[in-house]
């Protein structure tokens, strides 16, 4: 743990509050309902720029003063946003060069949100100004709990301002044009650059982009947006405000930030997390988003800045989220380190682009199952308030398993010039995490080349490009007795995306003890069968073991009899290589076997499949969260106290279908979790 853990006095409960959409009589009702529900935090001002600064340099903060005083009088804390995600029409009218330009040269208009170019000097100046004004006015207000800079950084632009900034960044990275030309392999297709001015962002072009240029553009943009964040946080600190500053990352569908470097600069990492399925896999998705964000927080507490209380956007529709699920999922985030349960948004808008998005107060009003669940959640978070305090070392889990995560892995596989368009980094990582989740194993994420002490198993899904430090850390991990599992298309290239020749995976050939002569990616509807009956999709390849022994072979098809899964033992360490995307059951079995070999047990052995059990470490105790995602009750017995009922659990307590239990564990407690009756 390298950061000071973020420890509020209780779980933050509430969400985005946009009172400017409503007449003042509704504000009074809002406060009354917030109090009824136990809401203690409101995020305000996220999209308020046009009302706060109706014309350049003229501020109208009176209404915001009133909102903050109302909240404060209602004992509701404020997370104050800087509104820079949505510049007002006067701004973009005055500064059309600050509107974003698509890669094909189309300049966008205002009329939505996020219509800005982060590299435009006028935008940067205006952002600093509004941050300065807000910080001066509210920076030491007693209701203020945190700053929420901007909203979901991630708007790309390909304009000339961007081109100029990209060149400066490239000069910083490469120093000389020669080095850039080498890194970008510009000998191909006559792309050699003779001057920095000839370099442009990867704008729409005739055919495929230069892949290294494309990934550099993503690296650059993440850095540039971080600079913009830094400028605002500098203004806030300069005004003397001392509360934590953060910005909200977005998961999972797009990924425009390199979260490790960003997180190092946030007082507390925070994330917006929306389920992408109405099905049971949503539960695994909650765990995935939480484990990632906790890991960006160095294994410690983090903030869930937004989720949806009552809707799931999926398949082109907005599906109703079961209120019991909303409560259970909220506890799922908390169990994995969230210090908050905050939602978008408090009251459903009556109109506007997101009128149909879920809310804590739906269109139906407070007389609704959704609002009753909001009240239940407020009361549960109150009952479990002691859980908010982390242990002295700041680490909230005992995980000995790490998964490598890096945005560059994602970006590298987004290039459309690879052997397959169907190999998705996000799918590869999620399928590994999902299998660990089904196995009930605790998992952290860690960055390539990062500190692996404390981990006994390391899982590396499809990390195409590795630099020297990353390769070295894998070698050292295995030499020290670690158990490494590598999925295909890992370690193929160096950090410039240059393939290391001589057989794949060139960066790791010795470590994995094999050589892949050719790749055989699969069509979307194609699968391969292995000799244990399991199946693989997306990928296959011709593996030729060297020091590795074969665990599984392909059966049938072009690769009939060829190795599919191999392992090499190095001292006390092992390296397992998986050459296809194994199905969920096979991946789960593999992870269970590797974990057992490393002496790692699930949080609770032999629990029913539909019951999730999570342990969150606390200041004086550990806490067991039991989430029953099924339609049958479960039964939990062990030494501890049910924090909601206030009763001991030694003789066993039921957990209703769709229900939950949060237990303060006695020291060294072990648990029986069974399907009831
Ligand atoms: C994001 C934004 C919110 C809102 C929600 C809707 O997370 O931050 O303003 O648009 O999505 O899901």
C-alpha cells in the first residue's frame, strides 16, 4: 500500500443530484426523501457550466449556494464537480476551434455533451477558470467532502491543436525523428518522416493505420487528459481546498485512460460502473469492476461514483433492474472495497437525453419498489458502517492471485491489422476473472512490471506487447517459485509492437518452454475440442513444446493431436501456457488446480454455485459478505455477528433468495455455506 487509504466516517450513499432541472419546490421534497432514505452524499454541478457561467467571465453561483446550503442544512455532504465535461454553447460559439474534430475532419457541434477538444488552449483556459472560481467559493465549505473533476475523461479529437500536442509528446518519447521512424517501422508503405510537422494524429486514411502510431496516439491522449486533470486539481489546491480530489473512470465498454498512472495522481480512484447484461453474469461483472478499481487504489479503498439503481442498458433497450439486485450489487462493490454506493442519478429527469435512465427516485416517485430498496440500502449501509475502516496496512483482501491489466494491452488489440479482429483484450481478461469468480478465488489486478511480492499466482491474458521490465518481472516471479499462467498472443512483441521473431511468443519463448510456429485464429462461429472434452474459441495455434510438457491436446480438426495446454516447471515455480480461449468450466478447473498447487483456497470451500462469498479486511475485524444471487435460500453458519440483525451466526442463519448477509467475523472463523433445506 503506497497511498493513504481513503477512509470517510461512513459509507457515502447518494448520487448525482441535478436540482437545476427542477423547480425549487422539488428541492425541498428531494431533501426530505434523501433524509428518509439515509442519503448522506450528493454529487452536484457535473453538467452545470452553462448555468454557473452564463457568459464568459460572468458567474451566477447564487443557485448553487442555495443548493449547497439546503444540502448542508439537511446534513448531506457535497461532492462538487467541475463542469468541464460539457462546455456551454456560448463557449463553443466563441471558440469553434475548441469543438472536437473526428478523424475524418468533421467538426462536431454543441448540442450534446463532451463537445470539447482537450488540447484547445481556450478550453484549457476556460476549464482552469471555472475550477478556480468554484474552488475559491466552495473550497472550504463545511459540506464539501470531495472534488469530482470533470466527468469521465475520454473525448478524442483529431484537430490541429491535437496534432501539435501529439508532436510535442512524440518528441518527448522518442527524442529524435530517427528513433520515431524506427519505432513506427516507417520503412513500410513509404511512411518515413523527415520533419515533426509531417506527423499527424491517426486521421482517416486510405487503408490501415500504422499500428504503433495508433497506440502512441492512445498513450498520448491519456497523458494529455491527465495534464488537463492536473491543471484543474492544481487550481483547487491553490485555492486552499484540502478535501480529496478525484475524477470518475468509466468501465467497461471503452477505455481511453491508462488507469495506473492516473490513479497515482488521484486522492482516491473512483469509477462509474454499469452492468452490461441483465443475466447472472452481471454479478461477475460487479466483481470485475470492483477488483480492478481496488487494485488501481493499491489494494485499498476506492469510490463507486456512479451505478444505476433501476436500469440496465443492454441490447438496445433499458431493462428494469430488480431492486433486490440493486441492493445486492451495491453490497458487492462495498465487499470489494468501495467506500460508497453512489448512483446516476438521484431523480429521474422528466426530459432530456437520459430521461429513461434509472434513478433512485424513478418517474413513479417514492411510492415504488425502487425507492423502497434505496431506503433499505441506506439502512444497511448504516448498520455496516464499521466496515468502512481498513486495516493498518490498507489492504482489503488477502488475495495471493494477481491478473495483469494494462490499458496498452487493450489498445494494442484494437488495431485492425492483427491476425484476428475477434481477439478482444477486455473479453480475454474478463473471461479469466470470471472463471476465478466462479471458483470463489480472491483476485487482484496488477500492472506489468509491477510489484509481485505477496502473489503466488499470476494470470496473464493476451498481453501482446511487453517491455524489458515486464519480461524480467515474469522471469523473476517464476524463479522465486511463482505460478504463472499465460494466454495466447502474450509477449509477441516489444513495446513498439515489433514482433520478436524466431517463433512466438518471442519475448517469453524460454520462460514458457515452447515455440509457436504459426497462429490459427478461429472464425466467430468456430470452436476447437480438447482431449478432455473442453472447448476453445477465438484462437488456436501450432505449439511445439521445448522444455514444456503437454497437459491437453487438440482433438480433431487441423491441429488434431497437437498440444493445447502445456506446463513447464522451473524450481518451485511453474508456467502454464493456454493456446486457446478455453470455455468457462475448463478455465475454472485450470485456475482451481493452479491455485491449489500454490496453496491458495477459495474464501469458503464447497459453497453453492449461486452464493457469492467475499471477505473484506477491516480495522479490527474481517467481514464476510454473503450474496445470494439465486432463487433458492442459502444457509450460513460460523462464529460472528450479523451486522444487520445484530445477532450471532454460530447456529446458522438463512440468507433469502436474492438476499445478503454481512457478518463481523470472529478471529480465524471458518464458515459453512450451504443450500438451505
Ligand atoms: C455516465 C455519466 C453520467 C450518465 C451515465 C448514464 O456514467 O457519467 O452522466 O450519462 O453514464 O449511464
